[in-house]
C-alpha cells in the first residue's frame, strides 16, 4: 500500500468517532505521561521537551510509531 492510499484509509477510518477518540486518547496520554515524567523526574527515559526541535522530533517519531506501528 502506498502512502497516499494509507493516508486515505486512515482518514476514512478516523471518521468513526470511537476510533478517533481512542487514537486521540493514546496520543494525548503519550504527551501527558512524557511531560509529567519530566516534571516529576520518575521516568527511566529522558523527558521530551516540546519547546526544542529535538524534543518535537522525538515526540513526532513516537506518535508515528503509536499510530502506524
């Protein structure tokens, strides 16, 4: 499947309110957990700083893996 077909498939699939809500919750949870781990220094991984280019690239990679992995 090429990227255009996959994107169209996901766009159509995410019109389902339940599926969209599940994806949104997983992505929001990833961002929230990452930021809270950094704020509370409880994480075994370094927190992602969303105010830096590297931090934004890191969270983007993790979101792509979450959605398409």
